[in-house]
C-alpha cells in the first residue's frame, strides 16, 4: 500500500493510494478510483464547494475527510452534519454548525434531505461569506435530475460547482482484493492475531 499526499500524482504502478486521516487511508487502484483521486487533487487547496454523489456505503464521508485533511483548511475543524436530522425551528443548529466550521470544512451529509427553510438559510449563509469550505453529499445524482427536486435551484447552483461521482464497488472490481487485504490487516492488528490471508474459495466468493 502506498502512502501519498493528496497533492502527489498517482504512479501508474501504485496498487493503493491512501490519504491518511482519522478515518484511515483511501485504498484503490482502479480507473474509477484514479479518476476520483485526480478530481480531488484539482480542488484540494481551494475553497471550491464539492458535491459528492454516490450510493450509500461508497465512502463519501471518507473522501470528504481526506479532502479536508489535505486542504488549505486542514488545521481547522471538520464538522459533519447529518442533514436528515435537522429541523426548521428556532432551536435548529444549522447556523451554529456553519459558525463552528468557519475556519474549516462543513460536511453536509444527505444534503437533499435538508428541509426547504434550512436550504434558504444555508444559501444566505453561503452568500454572506466568508465561511467554511462546503462539501455536500447525496446518494442521488443531483445534477442528473435524480432527487434534484428536493433541493432549491439556488442551493444546487451553489453546491454543484464541482461534482464528483463516487462509484460503488461493483464498478471498481479491481479494488476488491486491495480492500480485502487492507481490512484484514486492520482487524488482525486490532485483535492481535495473525492469519496467512484469504483462501481461493473466499476470494472467489467475494
């Protein structure tokens, strides 16, 4: 497994390209993984809003944290907000989240679940600036129309500046063996055990 900065070019021979942070490395070598890596490198040191679209479980949270950890605001906080849990009432914490992330990154998970009133509040916060670097995520392809009706055009316009499609593992099969090896090593280290690896039968099944 190679350990690289997000700003380093990914060598053709690399079998993995971790971007170390609290969530662990990014692991992959497939063309789809390389495409994501290349896109994130382009905006890592900017404040450009990033919109991550992909199915549940594709690693959007990990990518958001890696982007923050290798960006210009890495010394600031990473504030993750589950938008589905927010409610449009005076006691809502959206404004406090925006304020607390001002020097860092505000990660808006399931952005299309944000209530319309809070979407308007977020648009106003963005327009006031300066504020946090925004990274939003959705399980829908918002820019292709799927689920876009749940976002106001004003908010979609501001968040969709730099969209990144995060493919499911079935579209990055070349990464499967790398991920198997990585998670095996992680769990063996945690449990203090040693095993030689996966059997051919287990590998074929996965």
